């Protein structure tokens, strides 16, 4: 993927085990086009391919996290718009799946607007979401004659319930950060100048945990969406047994017995 400061997406992997992905179309409110979506998927895969990444922070450059699809690009396509959107939505589907399947938890920081299948979709596909108090979240697809995408027709109802999901997706209310927190759409609200510090501290807390157990827990929870409890019991038991044979599990048990901080190595 491109790595210059003018790239559509910026990706950095630090020595502390944190991958930082930044949407980088600030002049377009980080609106999604095919090029940005390809670059975003490349960045997620770069984090997935690194054995050192234990947490990923996703943010947007400029005044907004992500205003959804790039409406100016869409309008410019004219009669070719359906074909262009088939490609764009295909890449959005791939990105959504990549985020959900990423072993490391994704912590998304929202400021300004998070809208459409892009902004709202990325929020819904993240594991943790921290928003500034002035942030605004809405769907917006129906009001421009389109339908929700980015997985929101499946993920949103799991987060906020069926009735509220229908209201958000069809009636398009603009949610404040506090309202989004109240309905379970996001994890935390911070002051506008406290977002970066909170994202960093959250990532550091996750990095300190045993990565195999964290990855397994993330996978179990997302795979369990929509499943009856009984259907998940066997897989839970299998994973618990598998993890019990790891060095990190032995270290965790020893640390409890010896009343000391554990030292996890990811094995």
C-alpha cells in the first residue's frame, strides 16, 4: 500500500504493538471511494500480517472521521454509477469482513461526523468505539435514495436492537455522542481534546493482555452474533481447552498464584 503522507490511507505499526490506520482524505471528509477502500483493506491486511500487532486504532484525518460514500464522486459517474457502486460496495464488504476477522481488536476514534455505510459501517464493525462529545453519527443512505451497506443491516441491530436500528437506518436521526453511548452504539465519550490520549491508553491496556486469548474471544463473540446459545457451547469449550495448553495460559495461572503481574508472549 502507499505510505506517503498523500496516500488515501496512512498505516503505521509501532514497536509497542499498536497499528494505527488513518483515513486520509480530509478535504473530502474522508468520503469513501474505490481507491480509499482498496487502501483501507491493504492497511488492515498489513496489520493482520504483522505478528507484533495486538491492537489497531482507526481514525480519520481532518475535521471528520468519515462522512460515508464520496457523494461528489458518485454524482460525477452519471449513468455509470450503478457499475461504480457495485465495485465500491464490494470493496466495502471486503473491508468490513477484514475488520471483523482481524485478530487484534479494533478501537475506532470518532470525531466530527461518522455517516453512511462508510462512517456508521466502520463504527459498527469495530470492537471498541470512542467518540468526542461533539461527534455526530447518522446513516443517511435512505435520504439519498440508497440503502444501508457496510454490514449495518446486520451489525446495527445487534448493537442497539431491532426497533432502534430501523429508526436509525430509515428515519436518519442525527445522534449525538451521548445519545449513541446511551443506546450502546459506541463504547465511550470523551472531551474533544481527549480522544488521542484515550485511544492510546485503551490500546495499551489491550496490548498488555494475552493476545491469543483476546483474538479467540473476539472471534467467538462475532461468530456468535445471531446464534442460539446452545450452538456456541461446543466451540467455546474447544477454544478454552486449546488455550489452556499455551504458554500464556500457564503464565497467567502462575501470576495469579504468585501474586505478580503476568508477562504474556503470545504463545
